[in-house]
C-alpha cells in the first residue's frame, strides 16, 4: 500500500517523567495460582533494559500486561506516559512487539505477511523491510509455513522493528537465530537505541544481556527481586578468591568476615591454599586480613554474569 | 502399551473406543426392550408393523430402506443400520485425518520419524492400530446388541449380528481411508471437511438412487452402495460378499495411495504430482529481494479476512449448488416417484409441507431441509475461523498493532457476515439459473426470501458464536455447534416429542420456517437481527475486558 515512513520522534506522546515504562504494584493472579506480584519497575527512555528470570518466573505475563493482552488483577502500568489500558491503541502506535511464541498465516509469504502488518500500522517504508530482510538473510518469497523456526523469528523481528517504534518489547527474541544472525540482530537493536528507541528485552541468555543491556531486572516466582545497572550487578558478583600462604592459616578467621562464604582450606604441593567467595564490598577486608599472614599469592577471578545470576537465584531461593 | 508405535497408537485410542463403542453399545442394549415395547406380541402387532413401515418408508431419502420389521434384526437394521455408517464415519474422518496429518501439524511426528523407523512402518503401524480401534468400537456395539436381545428375550442371529458389525466397521474404514488420503494433499481440518462432504454426499446419493432411475449408474462408484448391499441382520437381505470384498478393495486402494503419497512428499508438506510441481527458480543470491506486494486484499483487516474466507465461500457455495443441481436435474423423476408416497404420510405435514404437488414444496423438502443445516454449519465454520485467530496465537501479534479490540472484533464479524452473504448469494444465483435451465418454475419472491432467510440464520449463529468466543474461545465452537444441532432437533422433533411451543419457537430453524412455500415471516427475522446486534454488543464489551489467551 502506501509507503508512509514513521520516523523516530514524529507524532509521539511526550511523557514528562522521562520514563518509557512505569509499573506500579502490578499484580496478576490466575485464580489461586501466582502470576506476578506487586511488581514495581521503571524503565527510562532510550535505555536497553534486560528482563531476566528462569522459565515460569513471570516474564511473559509482565510483558503481556504491558501490551494490554492481559488485564492486571491490580496495579497499573504506563508506557511512554500513557496508561496501558486506557490508551492502549495510542501506545501500540509507538511500540514494536515480538512475542516469545507466535503464529502467523501459514499460506502467506513473508512479504505479504509484512505488507499486511505494515498496512495495519498505516504503512511502512518498504525499503526498510527489504533492507532488514537482506541483513537477516530472509527470503521473503517463501510462505510462512515453509520457514524454519529461525526464519519465522526473523519475520517477527522485522515486523517489530519496521516502523521505527519508540519502544521495543522483545520476549526472548533470539530463539532459533543462528550466531551470525544473532550478531546482526544485536546491531539492529543498537541502531534502534541510537535512534532513541527504548528496548525492553526479556531473556535468559546472560551473554546477550551482558552485551546489549544498560540495566537489568531479575524476576523470580512472580516478584521483581533486583533491578540494577549491569555494572551494579557486577558489584553483586561473588569474586572467587584463592589465597596462597607459605604456612597454615586459621580458616575460621576468614569465614567470620562479613561477605565471605564457602571458605575452604587445603594443602597442595607444600603450599597452604585458602579458597573462598567474596562479595565486592568485602574484598578490602579480606585483603587486609590476609596481610596479617605470610601471603605468597593472591588470585581473584570475576565470575560471568551467568554465574552471578545463578548464585543470586540460589541464594534468594535459600532465603525464601 | 508403550513398546512400539502400534501399541502406543492403540493406547491413544483407548478412551475413544470406550466412549464411542460404549455409547453405541448402550444404544444397542436399549433397542431390545424398545423393540418389545413398540411392537409387543399383542393382536394388533401386524397392523402396528405395517403402520410403522409406512412411516419409516417415507424417510427413505434420509434414512434408507425398511427391512423385516417383524424381526429384531430387521428392526435394528431399519432403525440404526443406515445411521451407523454416519456415526462411525464421523469417528472415522476425525481419526483418519488425525493419524498422520494431525500428528504432523501437532509436531509429534517429527520426533517419531527421528527414531529408526521408516515412514512406511510408522504409517502402517498407525493404520493397524486404527483398524483395531474400529474393531474395538464395533466389538462393544456387538456386545451391546447381544445383551439387548438377551435382556428382551428376542431372537437374534449372532453370526448375522457379527457380520453386520464387520460390514459397518468396513464402511467406517473406507471413510478413514479417504481422510487419510486427502490428508496427504491438504491440512487436517480441510481433510476432515472434505471427507465429511464425501460421507454426506455418498450417503445421500445412495438413498436418492432408490427413487431416481437416472442416477443408478452412480452406485457402482459409491462405497455407500456396497456397504448397503449387506444387511446381515435382515433375513431378507443377508450378507453380500461382493459388497464386503469391494469395500475391502476400496479401503486397501485408498490406504495404498495414501501411503504412496506420504512416502513421496515432504514432511509437513503436501503431495504434488511431479507434472504440476512448480520448479523453484535458481538464484545466485541467498536472499531473493521482492517488490512491495501491493495487494488489494492486504489493505486492512476486512479485506484480509475476506481474502482468507473466499476459498471457503467458493467450496461451500459450489458444493451446495452441486447438490441443488443434482436434485433439479432429476426433478421430474423425483416428483413422479415421490408425490404419492409423500402425500400419504402425516409426518411431512407436521414439518409444514402441506401440499406436495407443487415445485416449491418438493424443492423445499429435498433441497432446503438439508441446505439450511449445511448453511448453519458454514456459519459455525466462520465462528471457528474467528476463534482460531486467538487459539493459534495470531491475535497476539495483530493486537500489538494499533487496532482497538472492538474494531477488530467488529471487522471480523463483518467478514463472517459478508462471506456468508457471498456464499448464500452464490448458491442463490446458481439455483435461480438452474431452475430456469431445467425448466422447474418456482416463485421468484419466495426463492429470494428463502435465501435471504438462510443468511439471517448465519447472522444469528455467528453472533451467538462470537459472544460465546468472547467468554471462551476454546469451547465456543463446540457449544455453538451443539446449539445448532439442538435447535435443528427441537424444530424437527418438537411435535413428535410434544415439546412446549415456547421451546420449539426458540429454534432458529423454526423461525426460518418454509419460506419457499409460504414466504419469510419478517417479525422473527427482525427479532433475530436485533438479538444479533445485542449479542455482538455483549461480545465487544467482554472481549475488551478479558485477557487474550495463548
């Protein structure tokens, strides 16, 4: 149909808050079953926000409430300064959405599927669609049912990005994509960010979250348990410390230090080794305490975000 | 039961065997006492049997012939013998379209084919399990009839009963074969639909042939004819081995062709003859760039919905027209052979066919009695199309575009109404041209009213379906279909069952009446349109409020 290009910044709501997403006490229950409980979250305009959690934690439920596909049991969400339920249609003009699982019309080609969705959005510049298809190596002449899982995902990605949305909501977007196409997709997200698009990104793949997100929220059993910068999460990291002494040291001295866990002492090849995990803020204490003993070597290994994430879940699980 | 594909498939059928076989078996069980209560052993027995035969004979177009009512076996053959192929056929078309295509669409066949089994082995093991499941169903029915005869202390030839069940089972397996074969060419739903058409078409044609000499040739290619040759429970007919053998041949050929197609085609693809296969153009680039497909049908939800509905409009429209054409092409034969019989039976007067000597009455009986039900089924299919948007997960993406929910629902309802109007309109035009071509004069005004009334039936059924879908897309189609069947039965059997008039009036088919004979009653039509508007209002309200299911 038409080739009206919607560009960033044109005809958009202008929230005074500077927040792209604001969820307040957002709760969803399915009868007695848990969905999401009292979720409070703020995502700033222009940032890439990673939403982490294991399967069944409530990531998709939260996202579907953003899109007004699910009605909250209580609480509210505003997107781009507009109420997710009252102003749902206006919001959707400025949103690109990729569900975790979706289905399209099996007998329609990729090109026709995207043309249809472009028309539902009032027209999109076809050159952009063609360019994205080329970048993702997607053959638009094939019917949707003939596409592999990864190619179906590419159609979903293009329909989410094609109209230069102001807010991108992506639910586990790289599922099925091969590594090369994943890299291309990350570039597309980065370009969108440079255009000023806010990206809300659900995933359980730590490497991609670490790579493209500014901030991260962690959800577990329907509750948001942590929000922070990627750097903040790094601060959460339990450093794996190995202290090597020339003679035996009392392990209990280190075990009593705040922020120090899993203290193990052993003798290897005539050296006394003390291993422990140390939170970032406790590192100073450990170093100062170790200085009282004949220290030969000090090895600190910073774990990946994935290890941190798993540790965090494990510890929270124990706490609850 | 999980040791191989055959046993696993059989295990999957266990509930179906119990429910279908148990249900039919129970029916058989109660027919023993029912036979005694209808005919008894009193002095008027012969007169009762003669009256009963006369009444049932008048249904022969719907139910087939009458057999030896003076025996329990003949009674069973008359009462349920012609219905059994339909009952078993419905199970057969569902099962036959499910075993390969259905599992393929569900994704479970992918994993099965990743094990070291050939396609032939998978296909044949599943088919063998299906045959055994059919044997289980008719086996339970066989036990039911034996129990019924024993309970009522009536005479029954057990070998005849066994042969009757084998014959019914074979008829069902032929239908399974059709579903299995058609499933290699299209989707599961379409395969089930086309097989349903074959089941209804062959059954009606076989019954029609009894009265229409010029259609006799069709029986030789009609599997329903070969099934009807054997009536082992009726002593005047018995078992016809030619009929049995031809049915076995039908089944073997259908299954063999189905297997051949399955071996040739791609997994998740459709069978195409090599001569019709489109050759893929070879391009040097990995990605073929395409121009913007500026297609009219992709412009908005309405045109897009209509685009998806059009194949159904054409298939249903032409199928219904083909049936009308068939009746009109043999109209003179039909009229002369049926008028005397129809006039002598009160039942048809109860249905509103007051004067069976004019064209409108006969066409109303032979065409509209079926057409109205099939048009209602088309309306249910439209409801199914709407619910599948949500059930398949497509709604998730469509509703992420700036479409208000109310507009999206209303547009889809509009598509259902427009496609129904197009389908009914197509049938109307072909019917009108056919009456002219075959020189069967009918009232122009009443014909127009009859087809307009068919559209109103679509409107109310679709509105009911949409409002139910707004509450539960998962069960809306089943409930809508159940209401349609209930409504039809209430209209057809209301007088016989002495139902209160207020209940009978609730039937949309009652409100449709016999417009070809007496015109359309406008007040009920207006009421149905107003009710439809209210239903859609409720549907919009509810659809806006609720969660979108996945």
